[in-house]
């Protein structure tokens, strides 16, 4: 076979078969008809492409991080794409130069390497010849087994050039690089949102369709995201793997632990725009905003009452049903609300976790402490509608109202 002269690589560069190089000439580079030849050839180009076009007198490591922070500095000459590492650039260049000549006979996929086609064929025949020696998992590709083995060895060979993080898989490093570049290639066709990961887009699409494919096996609930189902399953198992280092509390969700930690450092990052109040949790701010808006989206189906919180509606519904599902394990008492059971349990344990900051008193419930605080502040929020008197406790107002009722009967 006669070699095909490639005008794009300059005179004297012979490219065998169909493989031609569209990049600028580099003297003395020859490639074969095999794909690894074009890869070797492209490496030479990638070294040239990777040269810094903003040279600096600063130390090289400082220059790399400061001049290129957030910038993808391996740029393709043939398309707008840019990459954080030279290996990704080389792979991209292959898509411009190499014909995917190894085609699958069972599906439309094609590959640049015969070995990749061979591995792909095992997906169709369900063969998984590569077995892990440590656990029961098996794989269709040797490369997948190699990647899997790192989960046992904790080896992380793929290191980020811009921060100290390292990864077991090259694909994880590529995803991580997008946190530096800000690249979000997966765009929603129904709205303007874009995502760094295909999984992020897939999850987002369900917000348009209300699809909830992850179903609980123990109850009727379903979820749009797998990790929401995992969190939910802990309500059945009682598992609480996220433990506070400062107290004995444990949580089913990492987000709940994060929220709890703010009770220790008293951080309140969520500020109301209409009043001076601030909150440790965003959900608490949302609930608080309903005080200003008067919004009560949770309506009782039995009576006309509406509530700002779903929990308040759930508690209210038990008035109609008479249901008291929360049973004390130490005595016969039962309760309509879980929080009442928790408070009741403290009568058995003697626990008083709510401490007054102004005096030595302690209380078994938050409401008891709130009532006590009014003895220090002098606040009297419970006002009589028939006279000018006000009271620090609701029970005191109720007692007072009876004095008016008694006068009416006389």
C-alpha cells in the first residue's frame, strides 16, 4: 500500500491508510495505521498545544495555579473545547482524527480500538469474566475490574493539578475538574438550568415530570432521587450514622447533622428580609416568612382550618381521628404527637436539657423554658379580648376568661 501524503502535517510526513492528522506540522513525526500510532503522534501535538501563552517570571507552580485558576489551559485547535489535563485533550483529538472503524454488529456503537469493541460485545452476551478476588463482583471489562480493585486498596492515582484531591477513577477526576472550570455541559431543554454531571440533569428532569422511580419496599412512598430513598429507609431501620462530636445526638441524614451543628456555634445564616429575625435553618426561615405573608397552604379536609406547617396539619388531623400512635414504653400513656412523647419520657429519665441563661433553672421541654423566660423579660403575649389585662401564659388567660364567663351568668 502506498502511503497517503498528509498536506496538513507538512511534507515528508507519511500517514498510512485512512488516518490523517489535521494539526499543524511537527517535523519527524510518523504514524502507522494502528490507532496507538495516532495517539503517540497526537501526544507530540498536545505538548505543543499545552505550552503556556502567558509566560511569567514567577515560580512555575505559582504561575500554574494563579494564571490558570478556573481556566482550562489545554485547548483544542479544531473545536471550542478545552481541558484541564493533556490526556483529555489527546482523547478529544482522536475524535477529530480517528475513524471509529470497529463497529458493533448488534447496536449502532463504534470504537476506535478493537479491544474496546471486544469488551463492548460482552455487554450483549452478558459475559463478566473478570471476577474480583475480594468480593463477589464481576465485570465485562478488565479495566472495570482494575478500577474496582482500587475501592479495596484505597489507591487514588488520578490527582487534580489545581487542588490536593485525588480519585480512584479517571472519570471522577474529569467530573471534579468541572468544579474548577465551571463547565456545565448538560443543559435542560425545558428551562435554562445546566449541570456538570449527566446524573444531575437526569434528576432535574424529574422536577418537570414529577417522576419518582425510587420506591420504598416497606411503605407507599416514592422518591425522585436514590439518596432520598436511602435517607427514608433509615426511618424504617432507625439507623442514625451521622453523630455529633460535641454531644450524644445522632442523625439519619448528613444535612440534619450539619443543621444541628449550628445549635452549638449559634450560627444563623438565614436572615428575614422583613424583620430582624435570623435562623439556623433555611426551612425555618421559609416557615417564618409565612407569618409575614399569612400563607397557610396545608388545609384540613374535614373542617375549614388551614395551617402554615404540614406537621401542624398532621397533628390537627388526629383531633378528628382520635388517633394516639405514640406509646410510652414505661407506662400506659399514649400521645397524639411524637414531641409530647419525647417530653413525657423525660419524666421517667429526669432529663432537663433546656437551660435558662439568666438563672440556674432547667426544663424538660422547650415550651416550659419559653414560658419561664417571660418571668425575666416581663413579656405578656396573651391578651384578654374583653378587658385590658395581659398574661405571660395561655393557661393564665384561660383562667382569667372564666371570671368574665362567671359575671355573664350572674
